[in-house]
C-alpha cells in the first residue's frame, strides 16, 4: 500500500553542512546518518533492506522513489545496492513501523541519499564497530578500470542505472577518465537522463587530444540528447558534424530528417495526425513529435487556483490549434510490471488512486533526477492551498546549458511531499483516441471511455488551463500527446478554458470537480443547471439511469418505443425552456437518437421521421441547424462552407464522437431515401466536427473512423465524396 499526501521530509541542507548522527533514536535535523547494507534489498512498496550504523545497530531501511526501482527485479536491486554499499542519508526520518515492534528509517526523496565511495573523507573520521567488511559481501573495485569493467557488465545486461552508478564510482576516483564519461553518457541516454548525457559528452568533447572515434560517438550522443530535449536545430548541427567525420553512416541522415520535421512542427503546428494516430494504436508513448504553442500565454487570472490562467494573445478562430504538448511523464498499465498490484490512498484528495496515478510521482522524480534543469518547470505548478502560490508567469526561465548529473550525490533537492501535491492537482488521464466500434446489437461504443482509468500523465503548460464545463477550447490525446483546439472564436485577451471532465449530469460534474473547484464551476452551463433547481436535476439523473437501462435491452416493438418517448418527455420537463446561448439539453440527445434508431428498426419506411429525431438530438447537444429555424435568416457561418450546421462553435456538452455517431445514422437514412445531396452535406458536417476537434482533415477522418465507416457500409461513399 502507498499513502500519498501525509507529511514527508526531504532535505535541502547540503551534505557538507550536516553533522553525523551519533544516536539513531534522537534528533536528525541538521545531521546525516552513515550506514551500510547488511542484507540484500527487496522490493515492496519501497526498496527495503536491513542496514547498520557505525555503532553496529541494525535497523530497517525503506527507500521510496529511487530512480529505476519501481517494479524492478531482485537481480537489479542486487546490482544497484549490493551488500556492503555505504550511503549517507541526509536528515533521515525515523518512523513507527506498520508491521513489527521496531521503527524504520524512511527515505522519501532519492536526493537525500549519498553514495559514499571508498576514498571519501567521511570514512577517514568514521569507524565501523563490527569491522571494515560485511560477512559474505563481495569486494568492490578499487580502480577506475575495475569500475569500468563492472559498469560495462551491467550495461551489457541492460541494467542502465547500476551501469551509470559504477561509472560514477570510477569517475570519483579519476575526474579525467574520459572513457567513463563517454560510457556513462550512453547509459544516461537509455535512462532518459538527457541533461546528464549532454553534460558528459560535452566534457568528452572539451578534453584535449581525444580520438576521432571518441569525438564521433560524443557528437552522435550529443545530437540524440539535444533532440530529446527539444533542441532540434542544435541536434541537427551535431548530426551534421558527425556526418563530416563519418560520411558513410546511414543512420545519421534519418536523424537529420527527423530534426527538420520536428522543427517544422514546432514552428507551424502542422502535423501528420493520421500517421501519429496509427502509431499510437501500437504504443501510446509518442516521442517523435514536437511541442507547439499557438497564440496563447499565461497571465494572472483572479479567482483561479494559483491565480493564473491561459489567455489568447490575438483573435482566434474556431478549430485553431492552440497547443500540442507531450507529457512530462505518462504512465499506462502496460508500462507497469505485471503480477503486482499497489493500493494507493491519497490523503490530499481523499480518494484511492489507480496504479498509474501512484506511479506518476516516482516517474516524475526519476525524470527530474536525471534532468535537473526541469525542476522549476514542475515545481512552479500549483500545489494546492497548503503551499505558497506559484509565480504568476509561466514557464520559468531554465538553464540552457545541461546540468551535470552525479549518481553518487544529487545536485538538486526534490521535495516529495510538494511533488505529490503537484501531481494530485495537475495530472490528466491521457486517454488516447481509439477507433470507435459497435458492440453487439449495433450500439455505438466510444472506446476512449473504457480507457479513462488506464493511464495518468503529468502535463506542464496544459495544467495552466483552467476548467469550464462549457469551455471555449477542447482537448484530446493522440497517444500521450495532448492537443488543444478552440471550440469557438476567442477574442484577444480572453481566458481560454478546457473541460477537465465531460459529464452531462451537474451532480456528477460537481462531485468530480471538488478537488479542483471546491466552490463549484461558474460557467454558464452550470449556472443554467443550478437554475433548474436540485429536485429537477436529481429527477433528470434518475430518468437518465432508467433510459440507459431501457436501452441495454432494446425490444423492437412499439411499446418499447413508447417507453423511450415517455422518458424523453419526462427529461424535457426537467429543463427550463431556454438554456444559455445554444439551448443545451445534453441528456435528451440519447433518448432522441434512440427513438430515431428504433423508428427505423420497427418501420423501415420511417426514415424521414428518424432524421427529424436525430436533428432534434443534435440540437439538444447544442448544434444550431439553420434549415430548422422557423424564423430569421441562416447564419453566414453555415453558408460559407455549405454545411447543415452553423460553424461558429463546437458545442461542449460531450465528446465529438456522440454527434458524429448521430450524423452517421442520418447519412444512412438519406442514402436509403436516395437523397445523396443531403447525405454528402451531413457527412461533410461530421468531417468538419472531427477536423475542428482534432485536425488532420480527410486523412485523419478516414483513419480514425475506418472501422465504423466499414461497419455502417459508408466507407466507399466517404472516400468518393469527401
């Protein structure tokens, strides 16, 4: 079991300013504990072992969040913390054990752990009362060559962190051991410690008289590290320099092309969404894509958590791309070791957490540990009312030069308690778009809903967008890459909001939003729901449950149709006559679309009546249909594209899939009525909705809707007319 949110101590005092602990029972502030492992480690919720202090007192040691240890094997732990390893723990915490009578030493932050090499001056003033060696422990290398050999053996076994640690021990013996920096840089690349890798290869390249072989390897690794850090032009220059030395290398030209593609994406916001979508079906982690920031910036916004929000820097059109963001970290169930299960309780949100949510903190720690310059990007996010308000501007300035990473002693301090609070307030579920499909009985299924609990992602700039149920922007993920687009036209200086959740029920929204908005949402949709009064809202939710139950076992008979019609009328009675700028009544749409389907199934000649019901369903979702208006001219926004819906906004009641499913039913009906002109117009409306919500035009539409169009018999028609 893991508990998130209780008080944790992470030291901020440099090691050289601490004094040794002489009595493990008493004070720890301002002191360090020197100890060594006397048993092998095991992995439970933490890495656990028995250690002894200088006086020979044995105690249980629990180390949480150490990089690379989540779900690792026993062999990996033996390589990382072999018996006899000496560490100094900065300002350790003594805790009452949950099992057994003896207290434990708990370490929450890996930056509190200092590996003590054999020649460290601390050992010159220390004496182990039980003798200098641990019984049955293997000897440690005493030379740089010995540590190099050990590191190489770990590397060949794909044990990247033990390899990097071994190279670090060797470098501690010889600060000019260039080959160890070069070897460690490759281990760091495998660990995604890109700052550490870059600092090491720059150390190699600055050394006098290095061989062409070393220079070539360093340039290639420097290019890969810069690419991973998002510095695509710098990376391209490094790969060009590598080509000057090795013109026959066939791998590097491909890297140069990738750098150019990423540079173009980051500048123009133009992406091949269809290609990325197909890749995401195999692996949701999409590294080969650049971040993009459109006409937005972070400004002070009164009355919001953290006092900040995202605003438009110029006028924005509906469907315009505002942001593409890779996650700081993202975790899916498939990333975690099979066969284990962790129960996590979050005291900050008073909820249990999924396995991926509890793992997010450890993965974020590992990334910061190996990329120290990113520390401020994370710790300038909102951490809740218990912490000082973050700076009003974002992102903070971060060092352009890489920061050296020493596995023996971290040069940054990671406050784990604050990081837990940050993750509790800023994580999203990176629900990767999946192809919609039809279940037994022909009911459309949005596959993305089933994936809601399968992943967790910590995003940086997306976390600065505040919530509104009726938001003016929409978000979705292709793989773990989040993209945000405008749902409607937005004026320069206006705040841009996104929906954190999509629930038609006001009560459900309010409950789920409590951790972010304890006073509730102040958008116009919630205002309209509050006007309907609590009794009406509760009756509406009850009717929605009855409707969902009725639709599970649809009987193709007039009595069942009558029952659904009755529920639809009862739902209508729970709404006021006019609701907001688009008369939004989302829960009615399900009933109206169900009526349309049942009409056709009972009477194949009832196509026109079914189309009319589906049009009513779209209107309930907030779409404006100019041809259905009884008075007044058609809006110019609808005429400009020749679509049967207005194009000044994408209603925000549900995901884009619900109206598209409704429209597909209408297209089928029009084709059966031999009305191809209307079928084409409505299919183009479905394309427009998806394009404004995600992007990618026809190519993405055909890729994303492939199985659905095939099932409905519309694939050939869509290829021909779109």
